[in-house]
C-alpha cells in the first residue's frame, strides 16, 4: 500500500479495518473514517486547522477531572447528547420524555426520608416537590428510586464549589406503595454552562448565550422499567427557548407555584416505560 493520494486514502484506511473482530467496532470505525474524511474534503481542511482541532481536543481532555467533564459539555453544546437521547428513548405517547444527564450527576447520592430537605444550607427560596411515579396504565410504581440534583440560587451545583464538606442539593427518595414521593428544597436558578474551559471559548467564538433555564434533574429507576433520566424546567424562565444544550421539551415545563408564605410547590408526575418482556 504505497503512493496513497487524496482519492485513494479513504478506501485504504477502510480496507485496513476490514478484519476488525468486533463487528460493531468495525462499523463505528469505518463510519467515523468515512465521515471525517468527507468533512476534511468538504472543508478543504488546512494543516493549521487540523492542528488547531487537535489542540482544542487536547485542551478539552486536560480540563476533565473527577468533578468536571468537559467532553460531556462538548457533546451537549453540539447537540450530540440530545440527538442520542432522542434516538434511544423514542417512547410511547404518555411516557415522560427523557433528556440529557448533563455533567453534574454524581452516582450514589444519599438516600433521604420522604419529605426531607435535600438543599442543606444551599442558598435559595424554599420549595417543595410532590410527585407520583406510575406506569403507562396509571398504576403506581412503588419503591422507585427518585434521584434528584439541582443548582442553587447562585446557579451552582455542589461540585462547582471548592470548599463544601459534602454533597448538597442532591439526594435519593423512594416512592411509597401509592407511587408518591415528596421532598423539600430550594428553587433552582438559571445558570451558565461552565465557560472557563475550551468549550466556553468555543461558545464565545460562536453565537448564542451560555444560560440554561432553571431546572431540576431526575433519574428514576424501578425494577421492570426503563430508567428515566430527565429534567423539569421552570415555567416562565426566560431561557426556555434558547437552551445552549437543547434539552427543553414542552412536556417537561411546569410551574413552581408560590403560596402566601413564599413557599413554592411543584407538582409533577412521572410515567415510566415498562422494560420489554416485563409486562405485568
Ligand atoms: C446540566 O443540566 O446540568 C447541564 C447540562 C449541560 C451542560 C451543563 C450543565
Ligand atoms: Fe442542570
């Protein structure tokens, strides 16, 4: 294989992949090569631009740490996360829609008693959240694990503070026999996606703003059901129609309604999809 040129290089690379033992890996790599080469041809990519792209991805990697996932952020702002969620969670009508995880999920959050306040000393106006987890037929899903995480009034997640002694504004609740759960917290605020890294630089160099509309994250799991990862967005937020990570779905926009004492309440029910083969 010698004297490869711009007309023969793509086929040569694909031919070398032809004996890849893992069929899916072979398919993915072949597709990646085809699309990368097509992109380079279409853009008439210069060597300086290739180098700049490599330096950008290197900076994205260097920005990653245990509490910061710059590659997730990159996938989010390019719409790749939302596209992948949309393709993989095409649920029957009536099921709660899924959205992206975002970079601030932390596994193994602390279990909390029904009605507990997950905010700790996080700043913000008090709120409560009441909901029911059910199946498509309306039946309750008992003992579902409802993981919740959110930003505080300053628009920051616990992992974005350097000096917190432990997790804050995140926790896990269990549904009762009637599928219900409730919790106390503080109102989440809109916040800019992290701008102090290479993805922020990219965003500033393009158009748009970094502000996500106020939302609460949920990950709900129960035996026999598909895991639901979603977010509920605060009705009236000014950024609902310009989310930089394309996560907002109309069915997930809901009001946190204030009472006379200034306590806000969100009532929101979640409908899970049964896992194939686990019909009752
Ligand atoms: C989030 O919702 O937590 C999030 C999503 C994408 C980028 C940054 C944050
Ligand atoms: Fe978020």
